[in-house]
C-alpha cells in the first residue's frame, strides 16, 4: 500500500485534499513503490520560457545578463514572518531546544564557534570550528593551539554546528507561489501530464507572465534564496537565471557560486525531446571532454508511465545513453570512458540495470521525495541507490508541489522512509545528502559542503540538540536556525549575534514565529552596477512581488485579468504552521 509519511508537514497540510487520491489508489490495489521525481516545471510555449526556450540548453559559463529595467514595487507587508510557533503541527523526533547562544568573547580576526560539530568523520562533541576570513581554519575538539584563535570572537552556540545545507534541485523563480492542488484530485503519470493541466497553468501564470524581465526575475529569485537562507541553506541548484542581481545571496550551483568557473549546464528539455538531438549533443560532449562542463543537470525519468516517443519517461535513460532516438551517448565516449557529468534529477522510473550502469558511468543524482510522492505517488528507488553507492543529493524541487525548503524536505524524507521501512534512509544519510554528498552531486564538493580545514566557511548552526545530532538538524525550523554563514559572514541568525557576525550593517529584523532574528539582503557581496540591484531590502523584494501579483496580466483578447494567486497569497519566508 502506498502512503504518504505520517509525520510530514506536507502530509498534514494537504491531508484533506490528497487523502481521497491516496485512498482510491489503495482501494485499486496500488503497490508499494519507491521510485524519485522532481516536479520541476517544464516550460513549453504555453507556460512561458524559463530558459530562452522550451528546449534550450544552458550554455554554461558566460557573462552575466545585464537584465532589464529596474522596478521597485515599493513596500507592502511586514518582515514579520507571522505568529504562532514554528515547532510544527507534529512534535519533532528526538531533539530538544538548546540553551541560548552566548558570546563568550568579542574579538577580531575571525570567529570560533563551539557546540556539537558535524565533521566529515562524525560528530565532535564538544567541538570547535575556527573561521578566519572566508575559510575554515580548524575543526577539532579544541582549536586553542591554533595561533589564529588567540584574539577571535568566541561564540558558544550550545547547538549543532553543520555545513550549510545544499539544495540540490529547485526552481527558484516559482518559489513565491503557494502549493498547487489539482482539481479533480489525481496522481499523474509523468511531468508531461500535469504541465498541460489548465488549472496548473493558471496557478503558475504569475511566473510565466513574469518571463525573463529583471523586474520579475530579480525579486522572485531573491525571495527563494532568502527563504533558503532562513532555513540553513547556503547553496542552491535552482535553475537560476544568469542575471547580475542574483549574484549576491546563496551560492548558485548553476551560475554564480564564487568557487571558481561555472562548470554546470542545465536543461529543461527531457532526454528524448528534439532539443537534445545529435547536433546539440555534439556541443555537449565537446564540453564534457574539455572539462568546461563537469555537471549536466537534467530531469530524468520523472514519472512512472510512458506516452509518446518524446515524452516517454520509461525510455529517457536510453535516450540519454544514445540507444533510442539519438546515437550520441551522454554517458561515455566512444571508447566507453565515462564522462561522469550527468546530474539526474528525480530518476523515479529507472530500473535496477540502469542504476547499476549509471553507477559505473559515475552519474550523480538528486532525490526530491515530497514532490515525487505528491505528483506521482512514487519516488526514486532510494534504498537501492544508496546500496549502489551512488552520489545522491537532496532537493525540494519547488514550492508548487514540493517542500518549501530543505529542512522540511529532510523531515519528509525521514518520515517517508519510516513509513515505507527504508532502513538505509537514516538521519545521518539524509544530512549527508543535504551537505557533503549534495555538494559532490552539484560539483562543488571540493570547496563547500563540509566542515574541514581549508574549505569555505559556509556554516549553519541549529539550536537543537539530542542523542542523534543529525536528527536535531532535521527537526529544526527557522526559529531554531541560530546562524547561517556564507564565506564566514552571517546572513541570518539570532538577533543577539548580529553585531558579532553579520555580513554588513544593512540587515533587517525578522520575527521567525516568535524568535527574534536578523536577515541580510541589501548590499551583500556580489555583482555591482545598476543591474545588480544591490540595495534591495527584504521589504522591497516583498513589495515588488506583491505588486506583481496585484497587477494581473493582459489576456489574448487584450483584457486585463487577475491572477488566481493574489498578493495576499505570496508565500512568506517562514511558515509557522510547519
């Protein structure tokens, strides 16, 4: 019997709408499945372009787009994330809130964090992380012997210190929209089914009408990145637009990440679609061979049923391998040497034989269980993928059908695994997918994703503790996130820590469900110039999105129409019902 995880927030919020679908599936004798899917939006002519066209392949490295004219929608709404408690509808599993962080000493030249440290080799408790500039200098039970520790600021976090989370897959420009619930309720066969649904198209129209204009792209992407930061994420593979305004908050694994050249290409096209014909593949394999592209992110086998030749998810692996509809393999060269560049998003319908071959071809994966389960009633065969030793990251996909952010996705994964008796999906394994393994999957594992000397200081501190520190991370909500640092500077955290850690003096107060926080959006490090829109505050970004939702659109007859998602439905940075 297929069930949604009893402890997941998405299950709780959508119980009344999805129960009917799941009940009908159970009555029909639907078997247990553990297949994965990213619900990632597929752009076609009716939905509007995400890339420059439905089939366009991201060319990889390149200059930042100068963007379009700036539009500041003004104010609107407060930065208060809302009332209530962020403790969740269901109780957290096995951790408790930690005592408040303390600034032991105010110094200069760096910061030393104390707490339970989640190092690559296992937890260090008590442990210390010494950060000097943008780099981690020491990770140990004590860093006192390091001469650079002598005069730094010391913070006893009393919490759990982790690498910043890595969002392995998202669609950032949609993440101001609330979840979409199909009417009539149903499970879809593949991503090619739901994207033609008229109600879905109306739900996402505010994004498709926004197009590639910087007046929409900039606030929409920044909003998604701010939500990510608030929940402990420091890097996102978000199908992000290549515009200067986006180069300033979380690291973009697919464009502006500040960790060397951009070596990721992405596509919205499926492996069997015409856009990935042999002519297009010739350019790709040239990039693979030269090393200019080390990751090629593609939606793979997202669903459980096949339709036409171009939209048959059951044959997409064959298309990618060059044995169906194309003759050029994207897995290996003519001698059989693996490229090792594939980043397969979802992979719900892959067979055991295909997974085994993918392991030999050094393919990387991203698991998006919440979106997969809710759209297709199935997700990737994650237990087998773990058994094969595959490189697996984690990503919530998007807010339209997946979790709102990474912490919720981690909890969904764990709750689903418990329900489906997937013993390999442990709190530590899910944490690894969201940190070390996720960084490797998106191609940035040499610089970020772990607490290790010499790595960039992308750090998240969670104010929960327990016998299992990995569970303490997953149990955390925005109110529990004590500090989020990128390159050694804090972009979010407890208000009491702002003066000692914040990236600049332009941060704003944020009420995270009763917890006083600071959040930094304006004038953070990144691109400069008019198109960078560096001075936009949290409130300005919120105001622009509300104005966009209030403006509506012009239909094909020239009449003004209201969006079905209005300004009061803008998805806030923190959902206190989770």
